[in-house]
C-alpha cells in the first residue's frame, strides 16, 4: 500500500513523494553511523541491508537512534546487488516513490542526494547515475589504476547497455523512480558487483531515460573489495552476453524496426567480409612466400 503524504496549497491537495535511501552494509561498521547522520531530512526511510556482515553493521545502524532507519538482515552474504534487490523490495513495500542508493563506506556524500532526486521528480528521467568523470580537478583524487580501468570499462558498458552518454560504470551512487523499479524483474538482476551494469542493460530494454549526475571523486580510509583483476575477468563476458540479450529483445522480440533490418543485413555481410578477407589475405601471404623462396 502506498504511503503518500499530502499538503494543502492554493490549488488544492498535491502529493509529496516519499524518498527512500538504501545502504548496503558489509564491513562498513566504522562508517555507517556517520553516513546515516549525513542523510538529509528529505529522505523519509533509510533502509540498511546487513548483508551477513561479520562486523554486525546492522546493529550499528540501529544504535544511531534515527527513527528513519529500517534494518533488513541477510542470513547469507548475497553481494551488493543482492543487498540492493532486498532494499528495493523494502522501499516499494514502504511506498517510496524514489529510491537512492548510498554506500555505507563514506565514499558518497549524502548532501548530493538532492541533485539525484531533481530529474526524477520533475519527470525528465527515470534513473540517475553518479559521474565522477565530469570534473577534471576531482579526477586527480582518483587512483590512476581506477581511472584507467573505469575509462576502458565505460566504453564496454556503453556498448552493452546502449546508454552512450553515461560514464563511470562502477559508480554506485544512483537513484531510481518507482515507475521503472516496478517494471524490473528483480529476481534476474545480477547479485554481485555487476549489479550496476546489469541494471543499465535492463533499463535500456524498458526504454528508461537515464541521466548522469556530476559528483566529486572522493576516496577516504575505506578499503574497496572490488579488485581490478576480478573486473577484467568477470565483466567482459557478462557485458557481451548482456549486449546480445539486449539486441535480441529490443530489435527482434519486442519490436522490429530499421535497426532490426540493419542488423539482419549488415551482420551476415560483415561476417562474410571478415571470412573472405581473411582467406584472401592468407592466400596472398602464401603466394608471396612461394615467389620469394
């Protein structure tokens, strides 16, 4: 059941959107209380998902005494994506119209939440995603390995998701509107760190409008459990699979348009050209080798 607060204005009664913030909690006991204290008053519910945290971050969140805090606990660790799915379901249950994701490690400034809410509440976007690449000065604070890795990964995510204007794919500072959240099959969303990229692919299939929100890059004393080696090994095959799945659904199952025609004609021709060109090149190399002997 939706919980909609309303207030009287000259024109009559208008609904006030209920805002929820989901904080996935795993090894964030040192930071989560400070994060909760920094969440602005415009947020009605702060949903902390204790993802079987060995530090009992959920109890730390409860002890803050903030009346907005709702703690949901996992018996087994499900990863950040699994924690967010649980948080999204709880937010829908609480009647939230917009749900913001804020990490519990202190990397994200809750004061930026208003920037994420604006395009969703005025109807210009369905999903807002943080972008640390917008400010050149802020990029200096980002570790070089992360900067290079994010840049390469950005291109792959753009191709897989179809959102060519989005950057900073591993940035988890996001906000989503209820109207899109209700259309997602949350059971199928990737449970681990591929969650954000997988969600973008699924949003494109729903024709959701995604916007980027410039935010500063900040790295404190927290330790990230996301390793570059894991990303390089795990993300590319998942992105290729997501790309093919998106193309199949958008251009051959849910619709058939000129893009479908281009793919149907262009792909066989491209494959023929690749095979034929490779064969001719090998023939020329073989001929050249014979005459040069």
